[in-house]
C-alpha cells in the first residue's frame, strides 16, 4: 500500500470491497505473501496503522535530520513488523558538502553519507535501509558501508547525540513545529518554511533549503505568500515573531 496516511487507510483502503479486503483475500489464496505499506503521516498515526494488525512490514522516513518516527519504529518492531527505511541519507542532504554536517562525522568515519547510513544501521529496530544511488561509485561506497559489521560505538553515538541535541535546540529557537500557528488563512505552511530555513541556518545546507522552499512555492505554500495578517503570532505559544521570520525566509531562499 504505497504512500498512505491514516485518512487514506480509513476512507479508501480499509473499506467494504476495497484494496485491503482484496489484499487479504489474495494472501489467503497464496497469490501474495505479505502486506506492507509506505507511509507519510504523523508518528501517532503510524502507531495506529501498526495496531490495525493488517500489515507485516513498513517503509518509513528516518535519518539524522528527521528522527520523528524513532519511537513509532521501535513500537512497530515490538509488534513484529519488519522495518525498512527510506531517505537514510536525508534524500541526499546528508551527503551534501556542509561544514556543519562535517562536524557531525565521528573519528574514523570517511564521509557524512557513511555517518548517516551507520546511524540508521545502528538502530536495532531497523532491518533494511533503502538508499538512492546514481552511479557505480555510490553503489560501491554503500556496499562498503553496509558491510561494516560494527555499528557506531557508544562513544561515537553519545557524541553524535550531544551535537544533535544542540542542533535541535538551535532549530527550536526558530520553530518547535507544534503547528499551533496553523492553518494560515493564506495557505502558507509556516512550520515547513521554517524547516527549510533550518536546513540553511543550522546545517549550512543552502541548496537543500532552496529546493525545499521551491517545492513550497510551487504548492503556493511559501513564505512570500504571507499577507502579514498576524493571526499566527497570536496562536504561537513560543511568542515567535512569525511574520518577521517568514520575511527572512523569503529573502534568503526565494
């Protein structure tokens, strides 16, 4: 079941005569062996999908820059699901040249891509990591990394966790992602604009920040659509100057 969320599952998939009913029938008849899903939704809804008992494996996003599914992954594993990871190198973001990303690399690790993959592999609840590769050299590098038997050492992981906590603290100064400011009456996706800006401000990933912003612009959800109504600021528990910050996002990334 490709790219589903809880709403799709409840209203399109697990309905009378729908895809789930047919999939279970096909499994019973021996036409298929396993029922799986790939997922784009909240961690809370991921747990609800696991609890349906209809799935045996799942494919979800998880990497150093996006650890939001970490607890849900652990829960799924405890319920017996196989766990496959998409975007282990952050969609290529963690392989991009960046001084801030370079600072994350533990001693003895050759590249930020290696660090990103080994971080994912070191999670005992992960079975498979799907990493996009565009040439033979990248394939050979990924095979080499996947062949390293030892996960990140406790010392390496502790150091990495400490740095990531500080990065998260810096990101939270900009936006905690609580979503209380939403919805915006003019369609601006405020948290995602701030996430794009954090790629630049916190991780020094300007190209990634700009491409993320460009997607928001194409969907008419970018910061430059802000009409400065200030409704969002009255709802923000952190009292962030959202309108001012959105102006900065637009000036730096548009």
